[in-house]
C-alpha cells in the first residue's frame, strides 16, 4: 500500500501528476483566490523538492521556467516528488507589481513569513504555503529576479551558508552566491529562506532576470539557467536521474546595491554593462532632472564587477539601480 501524499485536498497517487488550488480567501467580487499547486509524484518514494515562483508578482521568468519543467518531466520517472507553485502571490501577479497593491500592512510576501492564518491576504499566503507545502519538503527553492525594476545577473542566497545550505548552493550550480547576515542585523526579516533555516529545511533563493521579458534573447537564457539549476537540484537529491551541469568552482561574493537618492532620468556610461569591471569611485551612471541638470552620479563603492542594471531610465527616489560585487572566496564544487 503506497503512503498518502496530500497537499490540501489534492491527493497524489505514485507515478502521477496532480494539480489544484489551496484556498486563501473569497474576494469582494465573489471569486475565490488561492495558491496553484502542481505535484509530480514519482513511481518510487524519495525526497520532496518544493519550488515556488512569483513570490514577487513582477518576477515572471521563474514562473515560465517552472511551468516548462513541470511539463517536461514525466512523474513516473521520478524517485520522490516535485511540488511546483508557479504563482505563489496571485494578487501581486495580477497587478504586475512586487507586492499586493491592496495590502495596507504586508506589501512584501517575502518579508511576511511564516505568516498568519487569519491575517491579511499576504499573511495567509505565507502561512498556507509555509504550513501546507514547505513543511513537507526536504529542500525549498524560491525563484526570483529583478522584476520590472532591474536586471540581475544570477546569484544564489541562503540564510546561513554552511552545511546543507552550502551543499544545496553547490548543487544548484550557478557561479555566485551570498549569505544573508545574522537575523539580529539583517534588515530583511521574514524571508522564506530565513524561516526555512529556523525549522531545519535547507532553502535557497535564486535571483536572475528582470526586465528580461522585453528581450527574447535574455528571456531564453534566463529560462535555460533556471531549468538547469532545477534539474541539478532534482539530480542531487536523487529525484531525477542524469548528470548535473555545474561549474568546477563557485564564488562566495560580497555585493553592494547602489541606490539613487532622488528621482530622475538615468543615463548609463559607455561600456557599463553586466560583468563590466569597475574601479573604486568609477562613475556608472548619471541622474538628470527633466531640465537636463545633473542631480547625482552613481559610482562604484569598490573595485569589482557590475551585477545589476536598471530595467528603465526612470529612477524613483531610494530605488536600487545597480549592484557591484567582489569575489571573496572561491570554493570547489
Ligand atoms: Zn523577488
């Protein structure tokens, strides 16, 4: 008798695919809002790998990649279970923005974990996902990117990079990773990888893309990279058979986000692009006001390479417009 695998009302038999919704709330217009869940359960028992996308509603590339992977993989071939949540934050996805614009207090889902069952919609999304899906996992991967605001060139984040988290980072197989500081000093509280770490489930947040849906070439590269990482994780956990595609070494990096103080129109310096080497103090972009006067110059905080660029010349006060990184440690995979 095979054991029962159930998420919400969704019961999944061995070797089959099942899909359905975890209910969250009834909306003012009478429709119901929920979390879409797709489960590929292998014919053989094994680890449960949970993958989500669109925690932030304007980060579409993860959704596209996850849907493609869920279409390509035959559940009968798996030893274990892949649980995919292609659109975790429906209200923000519908609105094409990072958070739910109707929220009064909890705009950002990835600052709201572990959530609250009877709370606002974002708190309920967090609590339902965390308690009914995440807690069943041996590993959790959350797909992110730069959204509508900037283009990010690929890095992995874990809460504490040691032991199993470092193994998962290595398994994912992207070149760059960073860890979030201690909870006590971390300005980003309530992230999924932080809360997973507190309950002992290895979890990574992977950041790639943003603004890239405007370019077919970028979009296909981003999708390929997400799918490569996901397949690598499934292979590492023995859920999928195959050979991982990974680099021989990965880099622990430090990175600094660069923000503008004022709103304005950004112009990039000639030669500034993703991976461009920059010297300390080098100007990356200039911010103009609508009269053509220079308001700010955005410069490199240290010698390094460019890892993010704005998706648009329009800059809002306080917004991140770029980031520069330095390799601090090279680790063999
Ligand atoms: Zn995000």
